[in-house]
C-alpha cells in the first residue's frame, strides 16, 4: 500500500502510513489509530477544566462565607463581663436599656475628670444631665455593694428646689456613703427630682449638697474602678 503523501510502501493491512502517519486510502479500518492521541488530549483538557471549576467554586464559597460573617446580626454579641476565656469587652449603654452597673465606675471616672460643674456629659454614646448622673452613681454604689448586676434606668429628674449643704470637708466611711447613696436614689424615685441635701449620719440633715454628693460618689466609684473594691472611707473635698 503506497502512501500518496510521502510515497512510502506500507503493508497491505496498514491503515496509516508507517512513515508519515497519513491515512492510507483504501486501507483497512483497524490498526494504529493516530486519532487516539487527540482523544486523550481532549480528555486531559476536560479534567483541567473541572479542576479549575472546583478551585473557583471553593474560592467563591470562601468569599461568601467571609461576607456573611461580617453582616449585622452574625457577629458575637458583646458584654462587659469576664467570659470563659477571660476576655473583657464593652456593654452597650442606651436611653431605653439604661446603664449597666458595670459601666457606672467608668461614668464616675469621666465625671471626676471634668468636675461636677457640668450641665450635661456624654458617655457611652448617650448624653446625661447632672441629675441623671447623681441617680445612676448613687444606685450603682448600692448595687455594687450588694453584688448585684443589671441595668440602671435613665429617667428624667427635676433640679433640686433649693440645693444646700453645710459640710464641705470631712471623711465619710463606707457604711455611711452606702447608706447615703441608697437614700439618694430612693428619694429621687419617690419625688422625681434631686434632693436639696442629704444627711451623713441622720436622714434629713442639710449636710451635703447635690454637687458635693456627686463629687463624693464619683470619688468612691473611681477608686473602685482602680482597685475592684469599694473604699473603706472617702475624704471630701
């Protein structure tokens, strides 16, 4: 069987030229098949496409997973407590939810830094007036002393009718200031305004004015923030 392409003489049973591989016209359909190689190459190409598609799918799924983790509502809620892994994060303050007792020492520290002459103070994303701060700090002292947790409500209170206080310098024990703090917030709950004064040892005595009370409670809680313990006594001013 002579190849019309190169002229090589092949066996009669050859289907393709043994020299150049061209198909022999009139030759049998069996024998060496050069088309097998292209078929193998095509199969290899298909496998490569499948591998690329799988890798691309994995990448896309990874990106989508990262996006979902960042969406609001998919993040881990935070609290200002020591968790199982001993990490501390921040609790939220809001006008509707109130002030977590764990945040009260931070508010007290902010007040100590600015002094009690303010009208309003911003802390934790909310703006509080002086009467609200007096209530929050006084109730916070009592809750901390009783090892209580929870939120202190942010309510509206009127200014005192006639703020007054005769004592401007003294040392006050823990028992005294905890009792004063309790009388302060209970009086505000019952009357809807800040008291004109609070007695140190005896209720109803004009000992400490509201500003002096706020300064006292701020000092107590600022020391608590530093030491983790309510101080045994506090001296004013």
